C-alpha cells in the first residue's frame, strides 16, 4: 500500500492526521470531507478551514 500524503499543495510528506470538515452552505450535516495533513501543515490546513467558518475536527491517524 502507498503511504498517504499531506493535502497541502506541493507537500509530499506522509500524512499523520485527518482534518474532517464540511461547508455548511453546500454540504448536508452528515457529509464530511477529509484532508490529510503532515505534522508541519496540520495547523495551516485546519486554520485555513476555520477561517471560513467551516466545522472542523482533527483526528490523529489517517485510517478509520
């Protein structure tokens, strides 16, 4: 199996966290989107989503 990579543009580091989010203006409450993040980009990616008032949760690990 291939290692999963960070969702940050240009980053090829292994993902260590899942950032689970949705855009409430277009997604139903049960719809979740997932970005993967390495340790270096976790704060950047989650802050980017929070700045847009999207519900965001961070979960350790990239499976399940």
